[in-house]
């Protein structure tokens, strides 16, 4: 098979989505499946939809166009504010976009009127992540301007947590977002149908024993794709953490010094004798590099230790592993490594389609009922 490649188990993605939808539904929270980490891969998007997500979201219009071309007709949101040159495509391909700037919203309204349609807007509120967001004290004013802008409809408000920072939202944060939704409606009327509390970082809050208030949506990517809590980095109980795997070929293996050789101050007898600082150990070189993935986000098989990576090579200590040239190594990826691998043109994406029936894969062994605690 071609290497490097990413192998994708759609059945596990569907089951992860199914579990999260089932747990969040009774709390009045819908799930938006976020596809940006997989570059809008249509098969992954369809697996999320098979798991029951309400809609999809992405940060790049090219990914949305890819999904639309594959026949995906569900509502799709643009979760990064549109750049100027993409306005027309965003209106054409996305039902909704998340925004902070009124000038951008007016351009969306103009494009919508030209296309004979209306575009839904969700206002992103700054809640401490210090990335994109309207300051809370300015939200009512911006919301009023959106309501008065032809061609757009105010659909709701949203917030980000643990994107720039690593702090999970608190009960107080979520209560404040609910109050902001109430304040917008008090000023602008019943225009806040959606209150999106955040991403996978919100799951601990959403699944806790507490009132969820006005929060009725979460945008989930990492939890569905990797089964990981992005704040703690720990697996979420009951979810699959191995839906994706990176495979790389061993192109060299053998004994090499543990550290770089060092030249003596003066050659002995006219030679360039090298002084080695330590013993030899097993090293292997893999045909994958920083152009293909985020090497710092990889987890290697037992007995293999990461040494370093360059643009095209990855070096590992294989003193305790049996490697041979031409063999393949299966490597786990975190969210950053997955994003880079899925966007790398030289990394093949191999999908295990199976046959999904009611969220399961025909022919697969029965799985225990997934449970989150």
C-alpha cells in the first residue's frame, strides 16, 4: 500500500457521534459535527451525519464546496468569519456563518440579496479565550445592527473556549452566555434560536449534573474524531480513540550513536578520527516528516521512542523494537497531527467504508454500549 497514509474507520466515527448525540439530546443540546480537521472529507462528514449530528460546520469554504460537490445537502455553517473574497461562496454554500464584524455581515447581506436568498448569522462573543469574539458589553448594539441589515437573519450567539488558551468553561461562563442571550432578545426580539456554548472542551460541563440554561448546541470535532478531551488530553470514557491511524514506511534501520559524533581538537596522525560520546543504539528512519504531519503530536508503538523529525524524515529509537526496511509503522495522532496529515497532499487517505446500518458497521463484531461518565 501507499505510504504515508491515514486510515480512517468510519464506523468508529459514527459510533462516537451517536454516543455524544444520545447523551446530550436529553439535556436539550444538539451536536454540530465539525469537519475542519479532516478538510471536509465527505466520507467523514457522512459518518458524522449517520451518527445523528444535527448539522455540520467547517472553517474553510473550500472544504464546504468539497462536501456540497459530494452531495451533502444538510445545513452547513462557516465557523470562521468569512474573508472578503469568499463572501459569495459562503452565502451560496453555507446556511449560516459565525461573525463578529458588522461590515462583513453587511457584505453577506448584500450577497444574499443578489442571490435571492437570506443568510443566517451567529454572533461570536468574547468569553475569555481572546481569539475571535464581540465584547459582551457591545453585543446588544451589534445584534441590533444585524437585525436591521437586509439579507441576513440573526440566528443566535456563540462562544469559544480552550482554543487559544487551555481553560475549560466554568458554570459561571455558561450562565453568563445564557444571560447574554436573554439580553439580546430583550433588546432585539426573539432572534436567539441557537446558543452554541462551545466545542469539545465543553463536554465535561454539558454532561455534568447541572442546569444547562439557554445553551442548546455544541460544536464537536475532536471528541467525535479522536474521542479525546482537548483540555486534559485524556480519552473520553466510552469513545473510540483509534478511528484514525498514520502509517509510515521504514526506509532505514540499524545501529547508530546516541549522540552526534564530535571531532577532536586536533586530528591524530593526520586522520579525522571521531570521538563518540555514547554507545550505539537502534535507530530507524521513517518516510514521513513535518511536511506530512505534526511530529510532536504523534504517539508511537510500544518500544519505539521519538528522536526527531525534519521536513521529510522522522527518526525513532527502535532499540526495543524489531524493524526492517520496507515494513510499516502504525502511529497514533493528536488533533494537530491529524489536521496536518489530512491536509497534506502526499499523504494518502484510505477509508474503511464498511456498510453502515443504524450507526453500526455490517460484519463488525458487536460493541458494548458506549457510555460517558
